[in-house]
C-alpha cells in the first residue's frame, strides 16, 4: 500500500496567529482545535503545526527551552495530546515541528554548558577556542545563516566561542556527543509515543558540521537572491548529515504505521535527493523554488519538469508557495487574485505533496508594518539599521512579522482571531473585512471555494494522487499544460485569450474558461482541470 505521506497535502498552522481561545491576543493550541473543522472542510490531509514548545519566544518558538513541554501561552501537554487526537478523529494526519539544530540560549542545557569548561553539559554544544594570541578572534570563518556575521559567539566565562548557525541566542547542539543524540532521539520518541504522524525538520541540513572546523572556501556570489560570502561545504549538507537523516528514520521505524520526516534543507537537487536515500532517509524534502516563482508558463514548465526529472516516482516532489518566513504569494503577483487562483490550480494538481500556509487559501497579503517596530528577531537585530524606504523596495520580506499577522476568520473586530477589545500580538491586516473565511465561504467564486474544490478533486482522483505527470508540448505562448493520467490541466498565464483543441469535461475552473466542441478557451489568468474523454472500444 502507498504510504500516506506520498500522496498527502499539508497545511501549515502558525500557532501564535491561528486562533486565540483565551483572549490574551496570542493564538494557542485550544484555538487550533476549535478551528480544525475549517481544515477538514478545506480538505487538507495533514496539519503541520509550527513549534509551540516551551520557549522564551525570541524567535517565536524556534528557540526551545524544553522539547517535551508546551509554552504556557499555547496551552498544556494535555492540549497537545488533544490536538493530536482531534486531528486524527477528523481523519487527518498531524506533523509537529522539530528544531534539532539549536536550542534557546535559555535552555537549561545551555545555561549549564556555558557555565564552565568542565560541567556535565560542557560538551553538549559546539565550543571552540578562538584564534589569535588571546583567542579573541572566532575559531574559523564560518558564517551564520545571515551570512554577514560570524557563526561564533564569544562567552567570557569559558573564554571560548560557541556556534550559533542562526541567531546568537540559538546555540547549536553538538550532535557528535552521543548523550545529545540520545536525549534528542528520546524527544522524538516522546512525541511519536503520543501519536504524531511525523515531523517537519527545521534547518535540518545544518546539523552536522565538519568535526575539524575547517574553513569554508571564500567565494562571494548571489545565491537564491541573497548574497553569500562562502561556500558552505563544511557546515551544510555534509555526508554526516545524510547519515543523521537515516538514523532519525530508524527511530521512526521503531513505531507502527508510517511516520514521515519532512526536511527543511537547501541545495541543488542531487544534494536534496541524497537525504531521501533509498527510502531509508527523510521521507520528503521541501523544494522551495516556488517561493520565488516568476508568473509565466515557461518558468513553471521548466521548474516542474526539473522536479519531475530529479524526483521520479516513487519519490515525491513537494511544492511550497508560501510559508511563515517568506512573502505571501499574492504580493508576488501584485495583489491579483485571479493569478492566485491559477497558482492554486497548479499547486494542487501537480504530482507530489503540496503545502499551503494558513491564510493562503483566502488570499491573505503581506501586512505592511513599520520596520522599526519589528518583533521578528531577524528584522529587529540583523537588519535593524536599514531605513524603511530601503526595506520597502526589497522583493523579500526582511520583517517576517508581515506574513505572520493573525488569521482572518470573519469581518468582526480582530477578524475573529481574538475578541473585540483585546490587542492581538501582531496587528490584523486591514483588508480583513473583505479577505476572511466567513465572507469567502458564502461566495461561490471565492479563492477559498476554489481551494476546496481543488482539494476535493485531489482527494477523490487517483490520477491526481498517483498518476504520472507529462508536460503537454506545442501549446500557445503563455499556456502551461500537463497531463495527469486521464486528466489535463491547462493554465493561461499569458496576456492574450487562447483556444486549444482538447475535448473533455471540465472538473474545476479558475477564471474565465469555456469548454466544448473539442475546444478549450482560456482568458488570461484562467485555468481548468479537464477530464479527457477516453474513446470506448466497440
Ligand atoms: C527555519 C524556520 C524559521 C526559523 C529558523 C531558525 O528557517 O523556518 O522560522 O527562524 O529556522 O530556527
Ligand atoms: Ca491565547
């Protein structure tokens, strides 16, 4: 039988912004539970919940102080168990989010570790002596994920440096210490015992570094739109990291049923693929290309074909248009909802595992917020001196608050996220009176109802779930088209109306489409899923 994760669809919940249940302006686990029916009705099959573990929330949960406890503002361990059970009772799967690379600098392990060179946790993090006469220069040239700052932070008490790949308050665990590995694997088992179906693995590619701390080669260039100074060969996607993927898979295999690991890893396809092993490593890896799509048929054709070539069945590509770190897709198409509809059709009809970030299904936009008030630690610490006009011109969101504002449920005050009179932790996007779940539910032509139709089709269609994908050739300029077994998907991403010769029955449409007499006419920014007619043999 095909394991569930090969054909699933994933919905990302960002707990702080999904639903507040106790009127403190912060989303929480009971709030998520209260809104699970929205996900059920939407038709997603797996719910991925961003971290809600004990944390000082400097990086809003991606800085953990206890992996086996729930941050009080989000609820209790009982709530977490109830969340798992309530998701299951609706026939969905649930994945939690594991931050294995680093903890918070307030984690008791780190407080201990940094207190001396000889304490029992001394070797639980990555420590090294500095260079220079007094060791006041970082141990080597390794850069943080921000790329301009060193990955090393000085600790006067130990007169040594600790490594922090992400931000200074997120010290990297030393996974070469067997005690660390054991403790972390036990955490994984702790949640598997409670019944979670899998994990999204935060910056998984960075965990195992070169044990000899060799310098990374210096090679300045632009990589994925961001400047890079060094080639991260000793700090990212090392061979030992792939081994770790397999060890983690083995932990999951101790459990009945299929549990799934979805890695946040970055790199060229060969590297990403190496994490899957022979289906004995991670089950899935994120492919992030769609986060920076160019809205044109040729770009999608090439990108999708690339994924098809690199991840042939039984491997599954994954498709991500939005998440809690990057711009909302609507802002990438200048607020054009018709284009968002076309993208929804593409996302949910490709072979592989699509992901949807909360609010994407109703067309939420980035919320413009003054940069100087940012709560996001990247904006508030790394880029804090950038002037607003400069930030406004960046194509990427440097302030992740802008994509993390509360989910918009209805047109009441605070969009139904928290009660009237309560201040939500981030302001609600002013467009909420129009862009909200309740309003779109009642409008048959809304983006929400399009997503529902597409999810329903995916769920019931073997062709979409497991059929091969073949690009259609010789289509007019601006048109993307592919076949999934007996279905054909056509999307007009160009600026002219087009007519192509295909006969069949229209199953789902976005925008203006006419199907009949052996032809399909598509206005700009429209798309259709067509059930082709199979000629009956006499
Ligand atoms: C990942 C998360 C991001 C977080 C970072 C550090 O990139 O998606 O939100 O800040 O890791 O854990
Ligand atoms: Ca709350």
